[in-house]
C-alpha cells in the first residue's frame, strides 16, 4: 500500500529510448535519514511520517522502489568549460514525475544513487557534505525568491565514498520542474536520429510552454522563451551576489531553474572577478561573467535547434540570432528594476544606470561587502566602513538622496521597498562550511539552525545577526565529484 503519497507519471520515458537508460538504484548498506523537508513534502502531497519511517528511508536511499517509480538515467551532452562532450546522469536517477494535489508536476530524482551507463568511470556515489550543501543552498535560493531545484531529503548510506580521503556516503532527493537542459537538446542534435530532436523539442514545449502548442513557429518561440527565462534568472543571481561556479550547458535548465550546486558560493566583497571554484582557473564562470556565459550557452541551444527552424542555412541562423538578441534587454530590464528596488527607487530615470554603476565601482575599490553594503543603505547605518567614510561615497549619497526626493509618492516607502529587495542574510560561506563540518561529525544542530535562519531572509530580525557577517577570509569550493 502506498502510504507515502507517491503519485508518479512518466512522460519523459515516452521519449525515444536514446534519451535514457532504465536503471535501478544500487541499494546501500545502512541508510539513515539525515534531513527531510517538511514544507516541501506537504507541497508534493507526501506524508512526512511515512518519509521518516524505515520504509520511507529505504525509498529515499534507493534501496526500495517507491510504488509506481520507473527509475532511469537521462542522457545529455554539454559544453564543459567550453569543450563539448557526451555526458548523462552518471550518479543520478529520475524516479518519476510526482503529480501534486494541486496538479503540478515535479521530477523526483536521487543524486548519488549508484553507477549508470553514463558514469564514465565514476563510482556513481556522493558524499555527505556536498549533498547537505545542495540542500542548504537550494532551499536558501528558494527563500530568496530565485527559481531553483529544491531538496526533499538527505540520507546517509552507511558506506564510505573515496575521494581524496574516505568520506561518509549520502544520497540527495532533488525536486525539479524538470531536468531538461540545454545539453539535452545538444545531445539530440548531435546523436539523435530521425525525429529525435523534434520529439524532444515538442516534449519540452508540452511540458513547460504549452501555450506554444500548435504554433507554426513553435521551435523559434521555444528558443525565445528559454532566452527570456534565463536572462531573468541570471539577473536574480547577480542581484544577490550568487556565483554558480559551473555554468556548463548541461547545467542550464530549459525551464529557467537554477540547477547544480557544486562549486557555488555567495560573494562577500564586491568584485566582478570573484571565482570560488577550485577548477575554474581562468575565471570563465566568474561573477561578472555570468550574464555573458548564459548568453553563450543560449547560442549553443540555438545552434542545436537550427534544424527545426523555418527556412534553412543563413536564414535560420538570422532568425535564431534575433531571438538571442533578446537576452541583453531582458537581462538589463530585470537587473535595473532589481537595483532600483535595492536602492528604494520608484519609477525610472535616465541617470539610474550611472548611479548603480558608480556605487558598484566604489564598492569594488573599497572591497565593500555586497550584502551588508545594501543593508547599511537600507537602514542608513554608515558606521565603521572605509567606503562610507570616503568623500566619493558622500558625493554619491547626495545623488542617491536627490533621486529619492524627486520620485513620486508610492504605497511603499523607499525604506519598505529596500526591505523587500535586500535580504538580511545570505548563506555566508564560512557559516555553511562550519555547519557541514559539524554534520560530517554527526552533529546536525548547526545545519538545522542555519536552515531555519535562511528560510526567512527578508525577516530582518535580531536573531539573524549571527549569520550576517562575512568572514573576510579567502574561500574555495569543490564540485564534490
């Protein structure tokens, strides 16, 4: 009897077999539930008590199949640091698509569930810290209002995973609107046969853009919609100082969600050149490069879709380029609107963009912390900062105050608007690390307290002060594989 509440459908499995490998998870030795997301479980229509039971833990560990599941590994390709290669789910499986009580559809996937045909020599496993990291950061992103995959649970496997050292194994249950990627389309274009590419494009439209069904130019419109969603998404990243760290085309979701939380982190001192990933030697995926890389990735999507576009050759390329040209204005509009909110500005004035640019230049020259600078502006608290003590800032502040004074009255005051746009806290890198280190030693208290604080980033409560301050120390991240 299905007491957990699983309500699976399997539309992805209706695609041609080339797009996946049917594969059961590899059972684990001694699964133990570490975390389960009560709020998300309720949204999915799942019974929290059943998930926490022995049977539920076995399901979340891949040692027992949930009723109605059809596990498979998805095939896809991708440009990794600019180099095209065949990829696929090397350590993840899609159990199926959960249909929620409200009728929404979400992929349910296990990450770290064992080897697949796409493992490329890997062990198919994951260790505890990166899985907890994805849980913490993805839930923080959700609370910040940024489209993202989410995390339902983390389970210890009772097994050792060997990387540089022996580490505790774990499996993450990841939730997504879908796991369709730019790299999935690239795979179909490169290795598909017959109508495989068309089948994938039609499936993507039906799943995420049903309003395009029946449109004669639906594949061009599909490109347009993906461009618009990605532009808006990356603008949201930039506004909170999020550095993805591994913006390969296989990590760009077609539905516009943030996916893959390997070497990601949040910027402390404002610097467009900020890089955290240990393997991003040349800064390809630096904070300031993220809009450009997103546009580059979308150009690879356009190339893959060319065979489906009306006309051929140069005409098709020109049509695709016209859609790609939408990225810059959509991104700029989303970013400037976000910056206006962060500075308490209503309406639109011609000098707004220079105002933003000059502030960021000052922040960079004084190595001012990104998040706390905007909080200080929100609260008019300009103590103990080299930036705020400078004559250049005093001049900029005068321009900002004049801009606020000129705007029309609004239902939201400038301060109230800033409170909604400037989070009181982000996942500070050192707080995340200390929580993960404690968890690896068996102490989950720090992870649970951090999650509780990050769940309400705009609460601006005194209890959050412990998590607000940056460490001021250099920081590096690793992808976990």
